[in-house]
């Protein structure tokens, strides 16, 4: 029996109780990532601003998050072949906790550059492995629902980060202590899942980069969502103000977008379990086109704008959710680990180039250039998904993974 077959037996012979414990542990890991990123992104920006850093320095420091993901992510499948998944996750939890505390111990902007790279790499390890784990243990008929739950927990935990700052403020060591403590809590559900996680010992069937071309609909969906998400969170408030909205409306737009992220992932996952997943992915891309086309017409009318943003925010994140389900449907074992790493790299690449593209577009056509940029990236995702559907055939839930 091959190593890949052994992994298949291990993950699909779990009892319902074991599967629930495994899912809880994986959700705990992604919750730690959401809290860690959701708190440190605004907290460090505000602290550096108070320390007199320029916007350029703050932006470059924030770029350490994406850079660490791009560099560290391809190494994760290789690491998992050498150490058990449980050991790797525990190391990542401790490393990220220590890294967050390091911001308190070393209050220097220049030290925060390598420290942020280190901390973000540890969080990236949790991010990638928890995705692999959920995809490995998910039953094929309910894979979309499981990944929808995973995406919901991530979005919800990410929103907890700013709430921590709202509750305790941004000064002193307390916000870092709370964030580090909540990150460390991921150890608890992990301890209840000992012996239940799949270990990956074999090599993938192809190179890391080859998976980008083997599964183009899924991996480009990750890039598209990375670009859309970062453009929205960085530039949508600016767009709102430039469109004549009040500062109160501009402040709320991201909250409404994020609320859609949290609310609609499980429904989208359920759709992905009932219908051809490539058509569901295409539907998410189509909403990704419609949303930016409608926003300019509703920008001055909050009662129309907020529902558009809620649906847009909830459905467009389905690019990531359904794309991840497609990977789990097709790959297993080391191939899934390598494909998932490629998926996250594409997401990180989109997150790096998205804000720059949106900013340039806004400079060319102020302010609706942002909507053009958002529409174009979603249109590209739609074209690639439909092309893949009609050249590769349906991606129906319940199908066995295709040979890779």
C-alpha cells in the first residue's frame, strides 16, 4: 500500500467523534491565525505611527506579512515530510506567541521588520497546515460545508482582533499580552486531537509550481480573492470618502463587507456540496463582477450600499472557500499539501499586487478606477473557471480524487 493510500485510510476511517475533535483542533489553529493577524495588523500600524514612522515605513513593515508567506509557504510540505504535523503545529503556535510578545520586549521599528517576518511565517504555518488538515479529514459529500465552517471561523476570529483593541486600547503591553494569550489557547483543542492528524511522508507527484498550472481555476481563484480582499480593505474607505460619503459611512463599509464574509461561507459551502463546484466558483466570480458595477450607483445611498456590500463581501470570499474545496476533491496526501501551498502562495501574491493595482487604477480614474480593477480581476477568475469547466469537465461533489 502506498503512503498516499495509507493517509487515505487514516483520514477516512475516523469515527464521527474523532472527526469532530480533529475539526475542532484545526478550527482552533485557524482561529489563532485570525486573531493574531486581526489584532497585529492595525495595532502595529498605530504603534509605529505613534513612534513617528512614515506611511512608507509602515507599509513596508506590513509587507513583511505577505513576503513571509511567499517565502515560507513553499517550504511547509518539505518540513511536513520530516517532522510530524502535531509537532509542527505546536512549534508554530509557540513561535507566533513568542513573536507577538517580542513586539513588547523590543519596541524598535527596525527590530519589528525581522520580528514581523518571523511571526507571520509561524502564523502562515498554522494557516496552511490547518487548511490541509480540514481538507484531509472532510468527507467528500460535506467538504464544502466543512471548509465553509473553516472560513467562517477565520473571518470571525479576524474580526475579534480589532475588538481587542477597542476594549483595551492600543497603548502599553496589554493588547499584545491578550493577543499572545489567545493565540496560545489553540494548544488546548490540539491536545485532544493527538494521533488523529494525517502525517505526510511521501513526496508530491510534481513540483510545487506545477500545481498552479494543474489546478488553474482553484489557484487563480485564490489569487483573485487575495487581490480583491486587500484592495477592499485598503482602498474602499478612501473610495467612499472620494465618492462623497460621510466619514461615518466610510468607517462602516468594511464592517458590512466583513459581516458578509462571516455570514455566507457555510451557505456557499452547502451549495458546493450539492452542485458542480466549478459552477459555484463561477457564480462567486460573477458576483465579484456585479458588486463593483453596482457600488458606484449606490455609493451615496447607505441603505442600498450596505446590502450590496454585504452580499458582495460574503459571496466573493467564496472564491477562496470553493477553490479550497476543489483542491481537496482532487488531491490527497503530499499532493494536497503541495497544492495547498501553491494555493496560499497565489493568495499572498494577489494580496501583494492587489493594493498597488487598485491604487494605480484610482489615480488614472478617480475614484471609480478601483471598481474597474475589482471587476477585471473577478472577470479573469470567471473566464478561467468556465474555461476549466468546459475543458476538464464537471467537478461534482462525491467524486473520487482524479489521478495526479
